[in-house]
C-alpha cells in the first residue's frame, strides 16, 4: 500500500528577519527533501528536515528582499531572483558554493521576476520588461515585441518556440526569430 501524501503547514519564524515572512514568492527543490524558498520581504531560505535556514546573500540585504524566483539548473546551481532596496537582484549558488551576484550584465534592472531554463539556456525576465538569455558566462538582452511590462513567465516548448507571459501586455511567442503578441 502507498502512503497517502500529506501537506505540512509551516511558518518561517526567523527572529533575525524584520518581517518574519509567511509570504512565499517561489520555491524549488534543491536536493531530495530540501527546498529553497524565496520570501516576499525576508530573503531566501533553505528548508530541510523541518527547519528553515537563511541563505545570506549580502549583509543587511535580507531585510528588504522580495524573492520572486528560484531555479535549480541542470548543472545543479541554484538561481535566486528578486528585488528591493536597490541591491543585487540575481544570484547564483554553485553546487557546494556561496551566493555570487550575477546581475552585472542586467543593466538598469531593479527586479528579477522569473528565471527559466530551456535548451537555449537560462532565461531571466525582469520587472522592467527585460528578457535576458545567459550565453556562456554572460547575459545578453533579447528584445521582444513592444512590451515594457514585467515578464512573469517564460517557457520554451518542444518545437523551440519561446513563450513569454507578462503582467499587462499578455502573451508573446517567438517562432523562427519573429515575435507575435496574443
């Protein structure tokens, strides 16, 4: 007989957090039984064995971070995207490593809203309507449609078409290098 799935409710109660956030913006599995959580105001946490441990990115930064995106890529790196307080908005945590700011190639970006991986590479969508693709060690901006609205979702389908969902500007798709808005 199979054991039925269970749902466990929990609160992130970190006395060091100014906003002891119960508002989870995104989460991803890092290893079996281990999650990485992005909170809406208290930064990032690693959830393992029923305990939440803060992921320290920059000193003093966790107090104002709005965590929007978490992704574990194929190489095992964890990517954290967010915004707030005018600080870094994108971090990479290599396997066994510490958070490294990776937003130097995202000029003028004040917030990362989504991160996705596809056969083309690692995609980052921003609050300013920016779309970036990681090529080698650098990110390159990919112009799309006429949108300046926040990019909230990115997926590449089996045919290689890139789909981008925005807040306020709808759905966009790139087929054979040509953008169309729906």
